[in-house]
């Protein structure tokens, strides 16, 4: 269990908070490119407790700026997207992608007033249809990791945007190092609901669970692997929680990366990037923007329908409370991964506080290689090692 003070220390994400300062040292998914168009070039978002506007200017470049104009605080979401920035609809102040004030139509140019304005703005990078933002110190900005399933061309890609998770990000991430939950929460739930496809792979007794801390030059996390009981049982492919807030997981027809972006202390946006490789290794058609599907987790009455993994997971995470009260929990031997993750999170917060880089950060172009997450000997179509 954790004390209330330590629980808040690890969970809260706003500006100036210990975990918030750590999380700002990494790139975060803030949307999908296909959510923006010429007809709707902007989107109001909240990330790490900050109210922001994500937009695409008329040149096709993406920006992320503070929602409230530096002049009088009106929302830039209702502003005008132009060739080289966004203009406030109230008095016409205009900002570029870096937050530089380009125009103040009703101020005297001789005063140089606009040069004194620095509006909040964060860099945005597009990779495989996802829009990533970096919200930390500019001089500490790492290179955007090249995850293999995002950059490969030999497969079909898709993005699932889940209904907003109404709880703290840490609850979702602790689930990623809790491999025992899949038996009852997923397979047993589906079986009792009469679903003939209740994913029998997860409906097996466990012999043991392995956890390993992995620290590479370009990423870090906790590798996990379940060993199922019985003879001639396939060995599960090892797959990691990628620190601090990503899960990589094999699925039936390929792989998925779950990006859990904290909206604020009490809400989280989950995007699932799915990659289904072609069986013969051939290049698949790649649309400019990966198609998006919105995944609901609740029914019309506001209750979790529990018909899919996303709904089942969100039920387990949300019902712990907006921020789980970890002073009341009783962890067992099967919760080793959770204890390991909390220690890792604590250690990396301390590293940032003492002026060091956290793990998994790379600013060296010489090391900017494709990150292979799929272990050798495994394929997308079998959880077990190939003979």
C-alpha cells in the first residue's frame, strides 16, 4: 500500500507536480491526424492538465497552443486557422506554431508590444497517422521514437480512439503489469455473456509470471511473460509496458500499442494503434492518414456494457475511483509487476528532480533507429516461439 501523500505524488500530472514534470520529458499522443481536416482544422484538447488547441494550418503543418489567448483569455478554439498560424476571434491576435505573436491589429507597431508576447506552444510531430506532442523543457526534447509497428509498411494500420477513461492514468498503467487480470475480467466475462469467442488463450491457468526491467538506449520498460500450466502449452510472446505510459501487446491478427495520455488528474485518453502484418511480407497500401474508429465503453444508460476488452478494462480502472486509494489495497505475490512499476516511476521522478534524464530518452541521432518490439522467433499469428 501507499501513503496518501505518496499516492498523490505518483498520480497527479499537472504543471509543477512530480509525476507531471517526469511525464513532460516524453512525447505523448494528442490526437490522430484524420481527426483534423480542411473543414475542421482544429480540436480542443486537454493534456497533462493544460487546456490546449490542436490545429493544422493551411500549409498542412500541425500546432499545439494554449487555448486561452494571451491578450484577454478568449478561446483560440474559436479562432481562425490561417496560412501560418491561428488568429484569435476576439481581437485578432495571431500566433505561429511556436507561440510567437505575429500580429496585434489594434496595437501600435512602434511599441514592439508583440515581441514581448510568448504564448504557450508545444512541438507536434506526425508519425503513422498519430500526432505526438512534447511538453517539456525545449533543451531536453528527445527524438520521437521510431516504434517498428508504426513505421513498417508491410501491414494494415488502424487507430481505435476509446471513450474517455474517467480516472487517473496510473490505474491504466498498473493494469499493464497485472497479467493475471485477463482470465476473469476478459475471458470469463465474455464466456458468461454467451460469447462463443471468449478468447480461450487467456482462459488458462498460470504456472508463473516473469517480469524484467529493460533499459535500452532509445526506450525502457518492464517486459512481462506468462507461463501457462500444463504440458505442450504455447509460450506467450514477451511484451513490454513501455515507460512511462504505453503498452505493447500481441493480438490475434498482429500487434497493438496502447497510448494512455493523461488529460488531467481524473481523466485519460486511450488510443490503440493496431498493426496487422501481411502474411507474405508484402507492402500494404498506406493511406496518408491512418483510419480511425471510435470505441464506446458504456451503454446508453452510462453503464459499462462489458462486450469488449476496452469496456472491461475501463470498468476495472474507473471503479477504483478518480484516483485509486492505494492506502486501502492489499497487494499479493501476483502483484509483483505493480510494485516494480511503482518503484520505477518513483526512481525516475527522483532522477528528474536531481537534474538527470529519465530512462528511455534519446537525443542522439546516431541511435535513432527503428525500435524492434517483436521478439525474434515470434510472429503476429502465433503467441508461441516458432520451431
